[in-house]
C-alpha cells in the first residue's frame, strides 16, 4: 500500500532523529511491500526563521491532507534562542499546540515500558526496577490550562497573570472512552488521575469517567489524586496499566514516567483524534546541547513510527517488526550515550538507525 506521511523534522536534534525513523520505515516498506511518500512540513523555530510564524496555514493544510504526521522535535533554549524574544503565540511551542488543535488530536498516548536490558539505567531502587512496569498514559491534549483563556495585566497596580482551566463533559467523555478502549486491549485496569479534592474541573472529570466506566464492566477503575500519583510512579510503577488524565497533569506525569524507563530517549507517543489520523512524535524535546553531533537516541522516534503503522495504517505486523528490532538491538548490547553502561557498545544516532534496520 501507499501512504502519504507529512514529516516535521523541527529543530535541533529533530532532523537527525526523523531521518533515522524514515530510514527504518523505508526498510519496513521494502520488506512488507509498502511505500511511504514523505512531504516535509516546517514547524517550530525553523518555521519562524523561514516564515515568521511557528506554523503556517499551508503547513497545517499539508498535514491535514496526509495520512499521518511524523515529527521530530521543536523548540530551543529560552534566553538563548532568539525565538523566545517573540510574543508567546509566535514561539516554537505555539506551533505544536496549534497543530494539535488544528488536527483535532485530543488524545495523547505515551507508553512507558521498562526494557529489562535497561534495568540498570532505571533510577529506581533495584527491587522496584526488577519488578518491571508497562503502562500507557492517555493524556487529554486539546483542553484544560494549555488552551484556556490567559492574560497578564495590572489590576489595582499589581501585575496579575491568569490562566483558565476549563473542561466540558464532552471533552472528558471522549478521552475517557479512548482510555477504556485501550484498557480493553491491555490488562483492563484504568487509573484516572485528577485533583478532585480541590478542583471543580476534576470533580466533573471524575463524574464523567465514572459514567463512561459503566460501559466497560470488564475494566476496573481506580481514581488517584495527582500528587499521590507522582509519588506512586516512583514507589510502585508496576501497579499502573492505563492512566487517563487531563492535559497538564499528563504533561508532567508522562515526563516522570519516561524517566523511570531509564531515558526519555526511549519514549514514543501518538496523538490521535476521532478517526485513524494521528501525529507521532517522541516524548522528548529537541536537546540543543547534543544537536548535530550524531549523539541523539533515535529510538523514541523510531518507536513513534511503529505506533503510526499500528494506529493510523493498521499495519500491526510491520509495527511488531520494528518493536522487535529495537528489543533485539538492546539484547545485542548496542547503546546510544543516554542509555550507555559498562561493557556495552556505544553507537551514534545514525548507527543506531542502521542497527535497527539490520534487525528487521
Ligand atoms: C510535550 C511538551 C509540550 C506540551 C510543550 C512543548 C508545549 O512538553 O509534548 O509534552 O506541553 O505538550
Ligand atoms: Mg511535556
């Protein structure tokens, strides 16, 4: 089959890691008889430099007219890169928020899985690492604080900043349904994370999640307060299967979950809407400190490409092949610098891509 993939290389390590993911996709395509036609889209700092805005209307249209979007990473260093002298709505991150909203991608799936080969890189104590964990965080992506009204103004002579955290029942219902659907294909356990002891938005969240849960009698539902969840993630990560949560909580908890896997360089993500369309990107950022040095770990982007095959193109066998090749590379003791340990073979970004292709 033929697929049209919009590719957003983005900033700093973005182009390096995306190149490796495309190489792996082409390899899979050759082996299984598919072709991926790429169309490049500017977003983030690179788009600001070329077009003056982090995402042009044309770029959004190109993304919309493709079958899926594969992204590297965008953004840079506040206080260093000139992009951050621009007003907030013209900075690189605004492009990412705009494309998520523009494409209706309200569900962000962030799997966090501890490969046993990386037990040593897990910062948790040995007994916890040995128990392993395999969870997926389902983060609401187009509502809440990041999309609410905001302003900074002087009120009675005092500078005051306001951000608004708003959720409608429909926004909560659709993300809850995604979470329960995913749980049905996994260990059938949902932990819904909120701050219902304080926030109205969380109390509505809890009520709607409980309503949705009635349609999934096989799935067990547990509620957890977000502060407790932050603690439980490092204390006993094995208890988590599917986590559903609102935008900001999910942003924070998914970084925490990724770090306990050993390196944020391993974590893929999928942002999905109502249909098959999705945007796939690593959970990590653009790592300006190692950009252009062939040091970045491309695995998160390669695994994101595998998610694209699975969720947008229904190519499960092909996705399995990529995931198995990543597993094999780790078993063969091949490591990029972020997951390096004694006795392992250190490789660069490009070589990691090659090693994964060789094992497909
Ligand atoms: C992420 C990032 C973004 C977010 C930023 C760059 C806007 O942190 O994808 O987690 O908060 O969604
Ligand atoms: Mg984040």
